[in-house]
C-alpha cells in the first residue's frame, strides 16, 4: 500500500485545537503522511496545502457551529483549482445547536463532502472508511 | 513606547483611540462621557461588581450561563429567559467578531435573518453597535458581562462598556494562547493593556467595571498551578492599568480535593502576589468553571457532570460558577437546555454551600503544593522579565516556563504534558521546560507511576488521550479499555 498524504485542519475562525492534535497523532500512527494545518484554516489554505503535497484527502474539522458557513463551497473551489479527485471528509459539531445527525449529514453531503462525521465517531471507524475510499480512488485511476 | 507593565499615559491612550474606534463604522457611536453618565444612572442590581461583593459577603455562589445568538431580539429574549434562574448574565460574542472579522460576522447576521435562526455561535456586538448593546442592558434585569475569546478586544470593549456592560472577560494571555494561532503575545498583551486602561478610566470616573481573566485556558487537563500563574500575571497587568475589581478563574479538573484546593490557593496566592507587587485597594473574587472538556452526549449523564461542577464550586467557596448545559456535547444549546443547566446547578450549590468549612483542613497539603508550584513559576517569570511582568510573560512563553497543554498558539511550547493520577487529579507526565523543583518533580512522577502500575501500562501519550475523552465516556480517569 502506498503512503497517502492527508491534510488536516480546523476550518474558519475556529480555534478548537485538542481534537486536531489527537487526529494528527492518530493518523500518523495509522501510517499516513499527515500535513496538519492546525486551527483557523481557510478554504484556500486547505487547497494550497493539498496541491503542494499531492494529498489524497482533506479532513476538515469544525467544532464551533459556524461549519455551515465555513464549509460551503469547498468542493467547487477544489474543482476550480484542479483538485478534481480529492476526497473531502468533514466532522465535528457542524451546525449551531443540537441538530438531527441525518439532516446534518445530508446537508454536508449535498455540499460535496464524501463523508460526514459527528464529534463522537470512533477514529478506528474513520480509518477503515478512509482506507476503503482511498483504495477505491486508487483503482479508479 | 517600550513594551512594559506600566500604566499607559493619557496622551498615548488618546493617540491610539481614533484608530481603535475607526476599525468598524459603529466605533463612531462611542461617547465615553455619555457612557459614564449611563453607568452612574444604572441601578445597583445591574452592576456586576456589586453582585460579586454581595455574593462573597453572603457566602452564596452566583450562577452564570454562557449565551449569545446572532440577532438582537432573540438575544434579549434568551437572556430574559435565563434571568429566571441565573444571578448574572453573559453576552457571549461570536467567533468571527473574536477574530475582528466583522465582514464575515455581517454575513452571519444576514444569513441568520434569512434562515430564521442563528447561524453564529454568539452575539456580534461590534456589528450591532452601541444602541443594540445598550438595549441589552436596559431590557435585561441583571448584571451582564461580555464573554468572548478576542485577542484584540479594544473596539469591542469601547462599544460594550460605553453601552453599559459592567464586566469584561479576557486577558492578553488567556485570550491569545488558547484562542489564536499566530497573534504575537506582545501584541495581545498591549491590546489588553488598552482594555484594562479603558476600564481604569471608567474607574477614575467613578464607574467600577469588573475584569475577569479567562481561567480555564485550553480547558484540557491544565494543571492548577499553570492557570493560577497566568491568572495572577493577568491580574497584575490589569491592576497596573487601574482595574479595581478582579475575578480570577479556574476550570474544574475533576478531582474534588484538587479542585477545592485550587480555589483556596488561587485567592491566597493572588492576595500574596498583589500585595508583594504593591497593589492594595482592589476587590477580588473567584470563578469556577464547570468541566470545560468533552461532555457525554446523553443528557442525564451531562446533568451529572454539571451538578458535580456545581457541587465543587459550592464546596470550594467560589464567588461564581459558569454553568454548562445538557447540550454541551453537541455545541450551542437551546435557551431551554441552558436554563436546565442553571436550575440543576442552583439546586446543588444551595444544598452544599454551607458545608465548605470541614473540607479546608483536608485539602491543606494540596493547597501547599499548588502554592509552591505557582510561586516557583512566578519567580521564574519575574526573573525572565528582569522584574517586568509584561516582558516576563512573553519571554516565559518563549522559553516554555509558561506552557499551556493543548493550546493552538504557535507561541506556546506545548511541551508540558499532563496526565491524571490514580485518583484523577491532574499531574505532570512531562515537565517540558517548566522550572519546577526536584521534590515537586518527584511527587508528580510518583503519582503518575502509581497509576501506571494500577493499570499495568507505562505512562504514555495514549494515557493522556484516554484522559481527554474519559469524562465524555463516563469516567474520570481514562483507564485502558
């Protein structure tokens, strides 16, 4: 299996740092080359980093409730800038308030994200899905 | 002007002011003298420092929720609802405003209007302007504080204080290190010296405004001595600028003895250091934050965490407790959920507030330990600054003498690594560059080892991660699964 590069970061004006540091440790241990942009990352910074490093996936986090505003348009921006096959994952407390998980998932899938996770997701579960999605992507090439 | 812990001269402050007020059009609405007159006319029961004083005198714990939504009418309605049970109220500011991104805040306001509900995580006070902020004070029956996370909070302070807010949270360290990535510490400390000087000017005009450094920092396994050292430095910086009402904060760690000792030692250390540095004539209170880390999703379990925080706040004798909600795991709560958190806390604090005395003797060893750690660190900060606390703070972070676990700032070393001991108290797994003495190090190492043996594993980073998630998964100590 080739070593994939993945880009991590917390989008927008969000400064929740703890989960981000844990994701970095987890995916590094899982064998990925992790480019961690930390907190308060703009859409363009995600895309710049993905282009520079040839990343296979961008994992976007949002914990503070502004995800609906911050995450919209990332897929289009990726396409505009030539990232036409990149995987986009998003996870966290994505909207303001305690919302129906299924409705939130639909909303973000419609925005063009490949996977949408609640804050409580087990990281092992995410790792399995990421491996499958990357394998499918590699085969399609 | 040199960067130092010195009161900003009037001419310097007046020279800075036009630029501060010019950062967004609403800044033009600020009229200091009119603000002073409004404050003088405020009834006592809308004044934060009065409420704090009375609570300490009557040995009551004030209850304060967090709350803020995008639109004015909804925000006032929310505060009026919470006023049913809360003693003092907040206006929590949205995350765009905290980063001075007023255009994005405006987008959030507009989209919230279209959506019919708030898409922002707080109240964008700068965009709404002075009139709207004034309306909050006029229509809400209790004292209201600005709560945020803003490294450059000068314009927000000018607007909200002129509007009649009587308490302002934050500080040059506590609203930088846990809340931003790149803002230089010197810049945020200077900007907060401005805020503190503004509060000092109100004080000189006979208007007392309470200031509250943000105690919990990253809210993630922060050892009491580190948050205490930072709170005391921010207190010293504020006193120098003329602030006279200070509330120092601490975030619940989870172990009863450590948490009670933390509140006691915080008061004692603050008085000791403020006096040693030549400050008298100030009003000091404390605030205890209910658990700031991850919460269980299940609401009944969340209530247990909330009430345990309320219990410890009362047993520790904190002046005020910041209340969480049963929706904490999912982010911003509804008004009703928020009110439920306050009610649960109200019940437990009033049941326990008379039981403080018997605990003090029991926690004495822990009090002494925290004091020793704080004194060691503060002496090192003072030395680093060659006697100056502002310079000392900047140099101490650069050197790792001050180090906040799991903070996002690049100006924070992040080498200090905490872990729970076998009883759940926060100890140190890696001391980083924090200059603790050998006995203290030996104590921490022994406590961590005790747990490691009990769990049959070496102390490791996984143990720390387990501790970060443990409360959300139903325990205090992150035992191996």
